[in-house]
């Protein structure tokens, strides 16, 4: 059994990704917002690397069912229909739409998984479904990689805690060191430190503090609600959609 965590996709190469099942975490806020959008009826989410690419792709697709969404340094991108807030992803706004999304950290993490066997997204918002799928993967394949988006190519407490909670679920509730890399062990230790209340590590992380300072405390609270948007979402053929039932 192998369960690896990486705290940032920076330096993640093809050999670490190829043929593996990966869960991508950006709990504040990209993967939470994606779960919210899909739970409220969005058809698909297309992650891209830059705002320029988002605009070009939007022009290429060129229809009323496409919305541009994203942020840079927590701030919505001027001219885009949506930012990166899960609270914005209401049914009235996103149902039936395709969202083209670019964010500071989360979309980079998704784009770094090219060559993986399968890619899922994880957050508190879909914790039970993501955890159940992670446990199935580890039991059936004996291998799992959790990729944290991190913050500016560095460690972030909020994502590391989310990775630890997902690892606990994948391990069937056991805290073990067998088959885990150092980052996975550290993630489990963070869960021991903070317990099961999501709001503490999220609001105390630098990302959480910055969002609260910008008046986005409601986003942090929303991202800390377990199973608020219960969808199993996967990234396949450049799109994030609700995963088909097994």
C-alpha cells in the first residue's frame, strides 16, 4: 500500500503522476466552489491556467451557456461573471452552464495531474463521498496520491488538514504510518492536532485569515461545512463533472 501527499503541485513531475489515482484539494476555495457549482446543476467546469486563456476559450465556445469564473489573490477577475466563492454558485446562476475557471492555486493543481489514471476533487463540502471513493481506490489499487494546491507554491494549513482528513477516510479511520510518505504522516498529525472541527484549521490558516480580512468570512464558514455540496466530482478530458456512478 502507498498513500502519498504532496503539499503543493510545484515540482510534481510525470513520473509521480502517471497511472495513479489522484485527489486534488484546494478547500479555500476552488474545490469547494467546484462542488457547489456541480451540486447546483452546472454541467461542467473547465480549469485553465490564465485569465487570458479563459477569455479565449470563452470566445471559442461562444454561447450563452458559458460563464467565466475565477480570482487572483482572492479578488474576482474584472469582467468575469463569477469569482471563486462557493456562495456565488447558486442554482439560479450556474444550472445548465459550463464554467471556465482560473484561480491562483487550485486550477494549477488540477492541470498538474496530466497523465493520471483518474483525478477527483476533494473538500469538506464533499468529504464523505470523496473519502468513500478514496477508500475504494486504496483497497482496490493499493495506491493513492493526494495533491494539495497549497499557497503560492508553498505549504498551506487548510489544504494539509483536508488532505489528512481524506487520508484518514482512505485508511478506514486508522492512523498508521505504514506505506505513507512524510507529508501524509504530517497531514495525519495535523488532524490529530485540530480534531474534527473543520473551521479551526481553515480559519486559522493564512488563506483563511486573508479571506476574513477581505470580508469573506462567510466563504470560510461555507468551506468548513462537511458534506455541504455532496457530489463526487472528477477531472476527465479537461473537464470537472459529476463522476458516473459505479
